[in-house]
């Protein structure tokens, strides 16, 4: 590997705090809301949870929605298989997360914020609570009337879906709501709410710190900025890496693979599986294959049938069971590939299963059921032999 | 139905308030203290929050970390998602089953350990991983699992 082929490391998200505590927050609170929003819009920042909605638009819509009571929610229910970057962010730079939430609160006019932390990360709570106390002291000094409370999840992947997350916080089963209405008009307690991923709030703070021009130097037209990647699987250097968005997958594999990479699952179980022959033409970013950060690498010793089977079991268990396409679909896809593998069904049956996954994409109520088809069709179509023999 | 947790639940209700938004924190706290929430606990929570017991059951049973069956003092949850699976999760389960003399889903007769599998814990770069109650353990091998469990056994 030549030195120039090495992917550029970025040190934005995990970069050190300013010497002055809560400096970015202090400075940004002095600015006009429309100026900050304009910077965010210019920066091209899109949500880092995976869906990639433009952050500035989300905030603008919520700010424009009339209402006394509004909320800022930080989605820390990181549950996508292969993702562990939010844990790292919350461990290393929690102040940036709280600052981002506080900036958002000023812009939309919220007094109360919540962080929904997944139950699996309860061990982070004591440290986070200490950091939160420090934040609240500073907010008082800055006369910024915005408090943050941490609420815990209890082991349900679906609660990472924003409307299911609100249901859970309100004391209900984590079952997604119909959309519209969107959270910008009806979120937590049916009030206008901005809900963003942990990393998105940090990006906001960094844009406020370095300005949109400098921020835009990172990434591509469609995918501005950097991204924290969670790299796992068959790689000698698994871990957390902050890289520019918009890189071609072959360069990623050159650097992180073990020399025998057969496929990369981009975006977790709900993402896409890219086989070796497509590495060159695949861009990691919103113009290509988007990811919330999960990059799972598989080498040629791995059975893609096992990988898919593992994902389907995951979805089957994590489906909230509310809508039929997802509840029954996940189960039938799993049983279907088992039957083909055992020879109880002909190989052609895979085509029917593909049709089923396509229907789920259209008819499932939320992102979970809709995205099962992503991994299903990308694995089945690229590794058909492995499904059959 | 009587519950030993009436006082605990009253305290939690006083702390979090009687709104439905308090339901999750209250249930989570009961589980933290008892490792599960019993039928009678749920009925008591319902009474104090002025909800129907069915509403509390409905919420509680949705969440895999809110156990509604008695569990051991130490609940072991081994991650079974793909990267942990690829890096030797089966051997870890085998080690735990041998040491504790129970299968996945079971509790030891002395009610000390419960062994469960769970979905992605977020330690994919250091798999296999497990949680014992809320404490995560990663980069597991049969050897270090042996050490870890021995320590818990002596506690």
C-alpha cells in the first residue's frame, strides 16, 4: 500500500476541548439564531444516525412550529449491529454533546432536553451524570434556561427509531408511530421536538467552532464533513476511526481489511452488503451507500448465509410486532433461507423471498421493517450460491 | 397481591412523579434492586400511578431488560450478534454453561446466576462481549471468562 493511498484521519469529533470550558457554547449563545442556522445550512450537515436528514432544516422547522413547550432529544440508543461510536463519543467528549443540545435549545426555544441512553450503556451513567452537573453549572452562569435529563432504554433496538423512542420515554411500549406528523411538529409528549443522533450534536458544535467554510473542506458535495466509523469483523485493526465522508470502499478495504476481504456490510444489519467486485465503485456517503458508522468486514472464510441468518434472527427478535409485514416477514425470510439451505425448498424460492422483502420495504410501518430488505437482497443477490449450497 | 416492594415503589413514585412518563424509570429501578419486576410489583406500580395493571404489564413485557420472571443475582448477557459470534461467542457460552452447570435461559439453583444471550452490546471491535448486570466485559476468552466468573462466585 502506497503512503498516499492512506485515508486521511480527521480529528474533529474527538478533538480536544477548548481551554476555556464551554467556550463554543458561550460564544454561540451570543450569536443570532438565524446566523447560526445559516452556518449549519451552509455546512451541509446531515444527520449522523443513518437517515441523513439535513440538520439545519430539522431545527428550522421545529423553530418555526408555534408552541410554548418544545424539546431537544439526543438519541443515544445506539443499537445497530456493528456500531459503537456513540459510546466512544459519550465517554470521550460528552461536553460537546451537551453543548450541541444547548445550542439547539436556544434556536428552537426549548427549556428541557433529554438524552435517551440505551440500557446496555448504563455503566456510562455515573460519569455522564457528573458531566451533566458541570454543564448545568455553566448553563446557570450563562443564564441559559435549558436543563438536560438522562433517560434509560431497556434493551429494545426499535427504540432507536425516533417515534418509538418518544413512546418509550412517555411510558409506553416502544412501538413506532405513523408519520406524518414528524417530530418537528409532534414529538415527545406530542410537542415540537428536535431529535438528533449523538454525533450530529457534536458536528454542530464543531461547525460553530471552525465555521462552515472550513468544515466543508472535509468530505464531498453530498456528504460534508467527517464521520466516526465503527470498524469490526475480519480486520487486524478493529476500532473507532474518524474519516472523511465520500471515500471509495476499495480504499477503505485496503486499509482496514485483512487482505482477504470478501464483503463489507455498510451500515449494520439494516445496511447494505457490498461484495468484493463492487468495492471500487462504491462510495461511502449519502451519494453512495450511507452508514450510521457501522462497517463490518468479512473475509473469505465466512459464510454469508450465517451472516444473513444472524441478521434475520436479530430483526425477528427486535421487530416490535406491531405491523404484519415486519412481524411475519422477518420470520418468513429466516425460515425461507433455512428451507432453501436444507433443500426443502428449491433455489428459485429465493426469488419469492426477495419479493417478500421488497413488499416489506413498501409496507412496513417504520424504518426497521423497511430496511430488512437492504441486507437481505444485497446478500442474497451477491452470494446466491452460498445461500443454496 | 402483596409485594415486598410497596415501600420502594412509593419512594420511586415520590421521586419521579405520578405521570406516565415515570413508568420506565420506576420499572427500571425496581429491576435494578430485585433483578426482575414481579406481577405484584407491577400491580402496585399501576395502583400508584393510577394506570391499569394491563398498561403496566404491556410496557414492562415489551423490554428485554425489564425481566418479569425471577432472575439470579447476577444476570449474564452474552452478545450473540454477528461479530461476537464470529470471534468465538459459542466457546464463551460453552464455558459459562460448564462453569455454572446451566443452559442459556436458566438460573442456577442458588439463584446467583442467570445466563442469557442478547443482541448487539456495542463492543463489536472487542468481541466476544458480555454484560454482568450492567458491567460490560469484552475481548473474552474461555480463560478470562473463567477468572471473571470465579470472582463472582466468591462474592
